[in-house]
C-alpha cells in the first residue's frame, strides 16, 4: 500500500492509499481516516461503501464523517465502488461497469475478470488494512444507496464478522428493481437463483444472526418509489422478526446533504456496538 | 432570483439561486443555507468567500458548515468567485480570470467590463439576499485563501457593515506576493497606489474601526511561505494595535479538510458577535 494523500483533519489524518488488488486485478484507491486515538493504539474500523458513480472520495469530502470518527475513535475505510482502469471492462451507462460494481462477484463475461467486489470488500481489503494500519479486527459496515445494499448483504452473509451495520437510502431489493436487475443480469447472468445471495430481503429471511439494521431514508428521495422501496425491507424484517430501525426523514433527498445531516447518529450507533 | 437547487440539510435548507447580476453583467449562482430558525423568523447572515478555482459549491459540499449554522441559527451565503460565462473575459491560468476575481473592481481591459466582485459582494448581493430571503441586516463575513483576503478587505473598508470577520489561510499581503501581484497588475494596472485599497495590511494601518480579526492557518499549508505569509499580518496588527487572533494549526494544509476541522470555531465566533 502506497500512501498518496495525507491531510490533517479533526486532529487525525485523512489519507488515500493505492494498492494492487489481486482479487480485482487492477490498481485500487482506498480512503482511510485515522482518528487521533490511532496515534496511541489500535482503533476499530467502520467500512463505508459508496453508491453509483462514486469513488473513494465522496464520503471523505462530502459527509463530514471525520468529526464523529474523531470523537469516537473509529477509523473510516472507504473503498472505490468498482475495479478501475483502462483494462477493466466498462459501459457508457452510469449504472453498469466502472463506478457500479454492486458489491458482487461477477460470473459473466466480460465482468468476471475484474468485478469481484464482494470478495474484495469482505476479505482482501480488511486483510490489507489490518496488516498495515493501527486498527483492530473490530469492524462495522455502512454505506449509501448501492453501498447500503452492499453493507447489508455483506453483514448478513458474514455472521460475527461485523459488530454493527447501517445504511443510508439503500437499494433494499436489487432483485426486484431496475438498477439491481440490470446489474445482476449483466454480472450474474439470467439465472435468478444466483441473485438471491446478494439480495438483502432474501438473506434476512434465512439469517442466522439477527444483527440489528439501522436505516435512514429521505422522504423526498428521487429514487424512493422506483429503486429503493424501503417498505419491502420493513415487510421482510417483520416476517423474519429481524430487528430494524428505519428512520424516514421528512424532506430529505438522496444527496450527501442528507447523509451529512444524520451520519453523526450512525457513527454513534456503530461506536456503541464497537464498545461492547 | 430563481431557485435551482433545494436540499434538506441539518433541519434547514441548502439552496442554490441563480440571478442576473447588473454589477457583473452576467448570470450568477449563489449558494444559500437557511437554518431551521429561518422558518420562524429572520436570521443573520454569514457571507463566505471562496478561494481560487472555487465556485459557490465548494463550501457547501466540503466544509460541513451547515451543522454549525443550524445550531446557531445563521444563514450562510456563498457567492461564486468571479463573473462567469462565455461572454466574460477569461484566461487559461487558474489564478487569473474566471474563478479568480480577487474581490476587486477591475479598471483594466478586458476585465473591467465584468470583474466588479467588490461591489457585487458588498452591495448587490446583500441587497438581493435581504430583499428576497428571511434574513436580517446583521452580517458577518469569512472566507478561504483569496476569499480570506476578500473578507478582511471588505470588512476593513466598510466599518459598521459587518459584526465580525474571520479567515482561513488568507492571502494577507496581495500587493507583495505572486498571486496578488499578478491579479492586481491585470485587474488594476501597474499603478501600485491603486492596489492599496485592496491590501489588508495597508487597510489595517489606517482602519477607523478595530474589528477583531480571527485567522486560522495550517503550518503545512503548501502556499504558506510564498503566497500567504501570516507573519506580515501579525506585524501589521501589532504596529496598528489591531486585535488579531491567529491560530497556527500544526500539521494542517490548505484543503477543506483543514476548514472542516475548525469552521465550527469560526461559526461560534460569528454567532457570538451576531448575538450582541
């Protein structure tokens, strides 16, 4: 890992690292915020997964998360949203290809060669972070939109690996909405049975561990009715008796202005879980 | 004024307005944050002037200022940094022309036709804001880098018009450093006497009103020695017995990671002055 950016921020350091990913077969950037507490000892980590079109930069420049991470002594690790580079398959649409990895392991050509974001986020990235930086193996995970989907799927599929999970404006039902169906058809193929391993609703129905879900959703989100459908998450959690706190936030949209307004509450949620 | 963006944010509204500026002879965008208190009555305003290459977007997407503006009940008004548009004179360099107005009234061709940012910020913009939005005539002013220069010059030249002034990483001596000399030569011409009306140091020497200056400056700022020179501000304030709080922040650079870390303290400073 080579450090390519290093900025003092809220008493700690906002950094960008670059590394060759064996899982993804390309060079990746990852944003790391190290709070001041990391100078004296190891700190737990909150992984943040961003949404469509984003890179590792969005959450660190727009959410103000560092203030809360500094207060609670939590590192923030924010990977890019897909493999990157000229040799990596891409598409002219914003919701497929680079910037739209959907946190799955692709099985279809041309995507399978590089689009292994699930394994990257679950295994390679934490291994790298925990080997090279002053962090513990206590992990939480959160994300926005496509990244909220990724955070919930990854937490649900890996019981015991994350202390807590939360999401902003998540795509809760990728197997049922246009964004998810388009991506899964391309990355996973037409056999919809294979999609279920990446569907939050399907995973909740069979979850071994009842890790509480914290979800914030704006009521004026421009993607609410067509792509996000939080009511489906409520139904799935009720049916499976899975604990859910769904905060519907009146007037808020899909932007980082929404995330910035409530990310302090999410950090408090993760800090509490990480301190137990 | 036409509202072109409207996002819920920290209980208030982050908005962008577009208007035809008679002072600048072009269409301008201006960012306005209205805190929740503005729904029940008029609130005071902090004007924020951004630095080179910035637009009205930078401070509202990167500083996290809305959190503090919401707590204190202060509106934030952030104009663009120069006139804009295809018909407005420009230059291929980042530090001259569009994005680099330096908050002066240009007298030289081709700039004089549109580059009247001093009058725009001091007069036209507040008139417009105070006529159309739920704000009082209680004003404070702050800014970053070129905008820190602008904020101090404007406050010093208009006694009684601003309750308080502050700056991050300001260009304190534009008449003595490359950024300022290049801009002033182009906008104001070669007669250096005319530059003094836009020089913070020169204005401090003759100021009628001793409005305290609050300045934050990072010690690892990449422009510190060549362009910013805060020691000259200290000397000028000592010579004139002008009150100055200069916070040198160890390890911080010129970025918004620095601004985000300390803008809460600046908002508290302005809130106190605006409440007197």
